[in-house]
C-alpha cells in the first residue's frame, strides 16, 4: 500500500512566499536607513567635548578623561563646574580637582585644544569637539618633582579621601608633608595622628575609633612608628589609609 503525500495548496505557497519577500524588503529598508557605526560615533562626538585631567610628574595618580555633552551656552568655567570634579574658590581660581588640594606653590592650569587659557579666559565659550585639559604647573619651581600625599578611608569610611602635592626639597620628611597638607593633625610630639580631614576647609576631622587605625606607607611600603622621620626622595608618595585594627 502506497502512502500518498499531499502537496500544499498553490495559494498557500504563494502566500508564504509573499510574506518572506515583504520581510526581506523591510529588513533591507531598515539597514539602508541606519547610519554606519562610524557615522553614528561621529555624530555623537560632534555634540560632545572632552575633559582631561593630567597630574603629570606632580600627581602621577591623578589622570583621567571624561566626555561631556556640549551645550551652546557653556563657557570653560561652566563646563568645568558641570563636570562635578572641579571646585572654584571665591576669587574664581580653581581650588581643587577631584578633591585634590595643591601646595601654595602649585596651581591648576587650563588648556583649550592645547592653548593655555588664563583665569580671565574662563569666560571663553567651548565648541563641539573641544578638549579641555587641567594640569598642574609650578611657577618658579622649575618643574621639579613633588611628594604626594594620598588619603583614603578605605572600606571603613569610603567617603573620606583627599590628596595633596608638596614641592620636594632635600631633607623633606614624611612628617613635613603630613603637617604642610593641612589635612592631617598630629599629636604634640608629632608621633601619632590625632585626626584627618578630607579638605583644609572642613569644619571637623575624623578621629579613629578603638577598632580602627591609620596605616602610613611610602611608595606602597608600610612604615613603623619611626616612619614620621623618614626622609623622602623626589617623586615619593605617602599613603595614609584607614583600616580596622
């Protein structure tokens, strides 16, 4: 006994083919209307500007790049303030970047597309595609290296953090950098840390609890109680980290 295979009705086949044809045409139309990845990236980039932070030899750990949306009315100062990482003082100077406080002999400077911009030029409007660079300069310091202080609350107090750059001088000790920063208050004998604040402008400092301790390091190596007297070398960085005792 032979089994007869019943073929689909011709009208059904035509209907299926028509559906497939319509789907293919619609997909092709979507592809033609969609810009290429390069074109899309170019369109997005044309409405942005880049903010670059370059700590250079003074703050080697302070390097980052941000892309922000361009706004027609923005001046350089507007763009910097809107980044949320730049704080100005009452006289219109850059007080800190990423909560980084600098020694009085150092200051934050600005370039727009490679051109130095004085403070009086912060009213200059930015353009789409601009690169605004923040960098540290040392007028009269001859580009000499500094000693950097990095403060971290670690996992104990993640909101506590700050940094400071101190121009290097021969004979500079760890204690000198801590005291000059305005962020660390030592005991009268200069052997222990009383409290630490994230900014010299802070009203209150953080005092450790019995279960906490400040760990002092230079270039990643932990120091003992005599570490305050350690003489630093050009480019050395001091770390002060809050840890559980």
